[in-house]
């Protein structure tokens, strides 16, 4: 009863806020028509388009018509549609935008306008568009020039405009750069468009590490061990991958450069599993058992033990670091069942984080530092939750859709990738940080598990 009342209250508050927004916009337009606008117009950087911390986030209705074929040739005609579709798909992936149907547009689709002086913004506000992306493309042989702009339709002004030149084969990179600029102007961060996802997939009957782009595009095999390979972990500069492999018959830890085969192997007595790189350092934590018990150790990037980080009678596994590298969350059975704990590295103080549920594992610390995502088993099912690092604000993100596990935050903290058996065998999925817009990410034969999102990769 209380839950129903609270949901009804929240729903009506949201409706009221939406109505209030449109009233304010209407009054502002009236003031403009009457010549009462203030001397200083509100700049795009001062207008809060997207509140990424709002769990009741309303997607922004956005129109992206076909782009203008500036070159006038057949190649430009095809690109004018393909590039518009690519921008639409890339922005929609974030979960922040609602793409409007082009069939409802009032503007002439065969003569798209790309600059503010040509655009009748009322044509776009009438169909519900709050943001408008226009583009023009000139293509010749293997090269093209692409001009992209985003407008606020209610204010009738430019938010961002960019021009790119390059090979037609590099169009995906151009689109990602523009979408990164859009996200920066609207949210203050660059989004996820320069990141990748590593995951475990079955290849030739063995578990191997694969890597895809942020949206599942172009998955390719990274390891070829012909043996069980587990627990991929990206370094904070995305140049190194640590993982566990049974290539020599037992679980050893491998540290490998992404672009080459250089690296190190940790092959002590017992197991070497669940690596996690220290943010900003060429160091990593991992679970080793050469002392008899499974404990977490700090290692150099060359695999040498620096010091022991945990010491308890129960096993300690699955470390994950706070963004500043000062705290480490991990899983321990010191209280009898697997629970998540947080250790302050400097003081050595350890506190228990999770108390609800008897089997809480696979913690992953958010890039913003305020939450930890984790998996929990309840009544035979595994689901994903988030919890504040202070132990408050426990939220369930998945429910009644198979087993959902191994959550991992995107580099900007807006999305979470995870594996799920909701379609039968385990596949890789993605959802927003609040559990909405859950959709499958990777389409490959066989099961895929244990996704790990890389930091954004800076091009040299």
C-alpha cells in the first residue's frame, strides 16, 4: 500500500515538473516576441539539459533528419542517410535521447536545412523535438567532409557545431567524436564512445577473451590460449590487460600489453585470480593462495608482490578500487557467507558494506566513486544491485529475467554492462545506471560472460 502511494506521488510530481518546464518555455517565447528578452541570453553551457543523477530521467525528444548532400553525387546521397542513422543510433545508445520518427517531420526531407538562418524551428517544436541535429556531407572518391550541428529548437540557437575531414572509411570515428562533444556540452563528460568492452566467449570449445567497441561493434578475439581464460581487467590507461589462464594447466595470472605480446606471468603455488588495476598506477591487486588461504595482494605491473592487502580466516577475492585508489572493495567469507567489505588502504581499516542477502559477490566501484554495483543470489536466482559506499540507497536493477551477474560500469558512470541468461545461454547486455533500457549488446554464437568496460581510450 505504501509503495503504491509513493509511486503515485512520484508520478504526479514528474508530470507537474514536465508541465512547469513547458510553461516556462512558453513564457520565454512570449517574452522574446514582445521584445522583453534579457540582454544576456542563456548559453548552452548554462542550461541543464540532462541531469545524469536523476533516476527518473526523461529522455530528450530529438530529431535527426537526413543530412544534406552537398556534393550532389550518388556517394553523397547514400552517406547523407547512413551518417544520419549512425548519429541517431549512437546518441540513442546512451539512454538520454528519444529519437523521433522521420515520417512525422514537417521539413522537406529532400531539401534539408543545416544552418540556423534557414531553419524554421517551429516545424520542429510542433512535432515535439527539443533538440535537432543537422548535417551536410560532401563526398569525393575515398574522402569526405562532414559538418554537424546540434540546435536547441525552443531557444532556436546552436548548441554545438563541428566539421570533420577524412576518409569515408573513418566515418564511425567522426560520428563518435561529434557525439562525444554533444555529451560533453549536455552532461559535462565525454560519454563512452572511445571505450571498449572485454568479455569471455567460447571459442573452439574454450573460454577466450574477446574485445568489442562500446556498442558491441566488431568483436574480435584477444587471447588464443586454447584453454580456460577468465577475469579480464583493463589498466586505467587501457594499454594493459590482466587475466587468469589455465594454459599451463593451473590458474596463473597474465599481464599483457594490448598492442603486443609483451608482459608478465605470475605463476606461484595455488591460484592467481580476479585481478584489478589500481587507478593511475602500473599496479594491480589480485587474489593469490601461495600462503595457503585465498588473500588479496598488491602487485607491480611486472607481477612482483608488493604487499598483502587482506588477512582473514575466510577467503578474500574480487577486489575493485575506488576512483582515487585509496579504498578497495572486495568479497570475503569472514562473516560466514560471501559479503562485500571496504578497506581503507592507508589506515588498514575494514568495514562491512552489505548486510542484506547471504551471497553478495562481484563488486564493481563506479567511476564517480559514490556507488558499488554487485551481484546477489536470492532464492536460486542471481540479480544485480547497486549500493552507496556508505551502505545506504540499496537499489535492485534486474529482476525475473534469468541470472544477471558480473556488472561493470561504463567509464562515465552512466551505463552498466552485465551478463544475463534471460534468453537461455548467457549473453552480454547493457542498461542505464538506474536499470532502465536493458538490451543485448553482443551477438556471437555460444555463451558470453564477465564483461569489463575499458576506460575511454585517448588517441595518440
